């Protein structure tokens, strides 16, 4: 990143799959005092240009394959391949303030045109540091399964990294194979995970004891199914299940609820 002349207060766009390189570059962007803008790498070039122009992002870092695909817009925006995670840096750390921008995330646009949400450092800290409802500490081993442009990734990345814990990257092939997922969760010692309600339901139908290795599972994104929760609670009696809700504007979670056996007897989960 040093060679890209990233300045404090700037915005750096990132079009990449979740990977070690992506995580290290997010940390590097913060180290330089800048904010990151995760972009869906499958978007057409014109759409990527529009998002970057709207928030004033100065450069796009992307996977090598996308770098070649997007070469036709290189005359409109600055594009660079995602720097390797092992690259050495001599840049000095730029001290950050609570109100400084951590990242920009565009909503899906389901109610109109996508809009960029500006998330400051203090909002990320509110989510994962000294949070009484979720209580993260250095023992956390968090699975990172969401795409970088989905606000659940904020919780997944920063909960372990800001509390001295461990982050475990989950590949898509593993995420959608319940048997492989259960093995990965066990072998990696994952303690905490977040899933959308729809994916949770699919896994609950297939292998309800998939989550046995976990201590805590957060589920959200839409209304939860009491029937699927019952399957998992029966198969994983020691698992803490949490219903989490919040729009991107409120930094992943506005409120959470620890699900009880009494809750699943009702028509809707609090």
C-alpha cells in the first residue's frame, strides 16, 4: 500500500473475495488513516465507477482476475491489484479519532438506489468493544463467512481483531456444505459465528448438529423460524443462540435477543 500514496481521510475501494490478502489490506488502509469501501466484485464496471465517484474514493484495489476484467474503466478510475499480504511496509501509523471514517458501505438498494453509509470508528467500537450484550474478549475465535460488502463482516472482522482474538476465514464451498462446515468449525476451534436466517435454516434441515463446536451463534437478516431453531437447540444443547437485528446505518446490530426454549413456543422470535 505504501507505493499507492494513500492519504489520511481518503477512501479506498476494495473489490475482493474474503481472504488473508483482503483482511490485511483493510488493516493497512486503516493504518494509513484512510477508510475502506467494500464493493461487490461482480458489479459491472460502470456501476463500480458510479459508487466510487459518489463517495470520492480515489483508488480501487481488486483481485488479479478482476484487475484484468476492469481494465476498460482504468481511464476513469485508478485501479491497482490487491497488494500481497506478506508485503513489508515502512509507513508510520496514522492515529485515528472516534469520529474519523472507518468504512463506507452501500446498501442493497432494495428500497431505491443504493446509498453509501458512512461508519465512523466509534460505531465499530460500540459494536465489538465492551459490548455487554455480546461480551467479546481475547478467547473469541470468529468465523468470517459474510462477503466484505455485507455489514455482518464488520462484526466478523473487528470482534476478534479488536479484542485480541482469532479470525477464521470460511470459503464459500465450505459454507454451503454443512458437513465440511462442521469439520472446519471443529478443527479451527471456532467459538462464534453469524449466519443469515435462510442459510441457518438450510443447515438446520440438513445437519442440525453442525454447530456443536460453537459456543455462540448469531442469526438474523429476517424473521427466524421457531421450527428450525428447535432442531438446532435439540441437537446442540450447549449452544447460545442469539437473534440480531440492525440496518447498515446502525452498524450491524441495533438490538439482540438471547433465544430461550420459551421463545420457540411462540409464533415469532423477539
